[in-house]
C-alpha cells in the first residue's frame, strides 16, 4: 500500500521549498514541530515552511476542518514527513480519502534533514518554555531531561478558587496554586511585590527555581456560566505571566495542560504534593516590571504609532453585546485597541489552541497578528476583561521571543470602571467598509 505514495528525495524537496504549489506537512507531535527532539535528532524543529498536522488529530471528527483552517487545499501538492514511515503513510491515506489527489512522502527527515546544517529548519524560539507531557513525566521521575540544568523545580496545578479540582486528581508531586494568591480579588490585578514575595516563597519558589504550570479543562467555579471551559488552563498562563513579572527566571507551561498528560496515559494522584518554604526569593520583585502595563501607560500606548493595545476579548464582548462577566456592568470596547479575537467568550481561547488544547501552530498566530499590525517591532500590550486571556496571548508572544511585550493588567474591568474613559459599541466603521 505504501507504493501508492511517491517518495521525494532530499534534493528535490530542497529545490521546491519556495514553490507556492507545494505544501509540506509535518505529521509529528506539536512539540516536535516546535523544537523538542524526540528521536535523538541532531537539530530540533521542522522543515522551513512546513505546516503541522499532527497524526494524533486524525481521531477527531473535525480533522478535515483543521486541515482547511490551515489553508491546506486539494489544489496543493502535498509532501508529508514524520518520524515513523508507517504513521506518515497512514496520514497520507487520510488526505487521499479526504479528496487530496497529489500526495507524496518524505522519509529522510530524522537521518538526513535534521542532521545537515545546510538544510533550512525553523523552530519556536522559546520552545523550552512550552513543555511536552513526556518531558515533565521524566523530570518528576528523576530521569535525565533535555533543556534543563537546574536542581530545583516546582510543578503547580493552577486553578481559580477551586482546590477540589486539584484534590480529585493531579500530576504526581504537583502542588496547587489558586490565582487569587497572585492577583487581587478586588481589582484582579497582580498583587503587591510584598504579597507576591510571600506567596512565592511559600510555594518553594525562588527567582532561580524552575516552575512548570498546568491547568485542567473542566473547572466549574463559583458562578461560572461556562462549566467545562478552559478556565483551568487559562489560570496556568495567568500565573506564568505574574511569575515572569515577579522575576522567576525559568517559567514553563505544560503544552495542552492536564489533557496532554492524560492523552499520554500517565497516572494522576490524589496524594498531596510536598510543600516547603524557601527562605528568600533572592531577587527584587518585580524584576521584570516592563511586563505589566497599568491604566496611564495603556492610554499612552493608544497614542503611539509604534505600540499596540491588543484586545484579546471575543467578538460579542468587543461590539458590546455583553461585557463577558457578571461582575462587569459596562459593555463595549476601548477605542483604538487592536482586536485579536480570542474565541467564543471570556472563558475560551480556541482561536489560539488546537483541538487537543495544545498551543496553536506559532506560524499561524504570527500570520494572524501580522495581518492586524501586531508585529515584533512594536510594543504590544495584551489585555482582556481581567487579564487571563491577555496573559495567554502574552505568553505566546514570549514564546516567539518578541522583545517588547506586556499585559495591560486592568483590562476592560479597570477601563470601564471610570466613567470618564471613552468606550465604543457596535461594529467599527473600518470593518463595515
């Protein structure tokens, strides 16, 4: 059966990289595409220009919708590659069944492309901060792991006011962290330096501790109108932002959160993770104050040509159909903010996630942002209602290695609370045109 898919040589593939009719498809796991080396290859990452359609996603009914959303059409001449020849051919058959007539396979990635430095590859600049489940499993099992040279790490199960989510089952050795410990329950902004210092030290975290954060995807919280949302994993990104702001030097997020752990078949536990207190954070808090923007700075950003205030809310929130939160009365948007649609509502980020909850292909995020004028040469300050979705967008930009990024912490909650601040509703004229 494999003979029905012609093989392409390395030289031919190299000569076709700039051909717009060729679409190279990487069927390996998302994390391998980003840069993690799973097969002892000499170089991590993917073939320059390749798109990621993980073989794992074939089980989804929406598989063809994923492919279409990536702009991969039947008119393309496809070249598929992966680690395993059998798996690559299996995905190739799926494409054929879906009406893609021109499919070829490349079987020399691991032993030829990834070993030859003259062959062009790409990778997510800070892929080390978005870790695979297997990497975390080996770390907590006291096995050697790549891209780690520390002797202290803490794994945190993030949640909002819902410790029961942790108690019903978590990654072995993890401790829980309530977002309320890092952000004020009145303003929803990050807490004071003194409060952050006390909380982090109580979690066993000094500035040079490696922290790995994750959340769950069924986090029914008090008055949550969207039970079963991605609020748990959003909490992980919120904590990641605040820890980076405070000065934790090595903050990582489990790609896909608890779902990725379960997908790999790893066990969970109800045993409490060991907590200990470090005597001192041993660095000034905040060490990265530029990562946070408050209301006066947000207003200045709106006036600047080389800066963006980026709205990470949903379309209904943006046009003022509803505020997004039961505790925010005013509906509408900040005039002049750049809309970078998060997804369906205040509790989801599906436009920045794959169906298995892993982070969306970073090239797609870059392209989407570039079309909106969100580019790395500008200072981009991300915001939402109270900071969670803005924190996830911030972390995506952090993974990309963008130099001037921050979170407008107060977001719509703080902006709308002052009746003197202007706001808009309805569909903007520039979109109507």
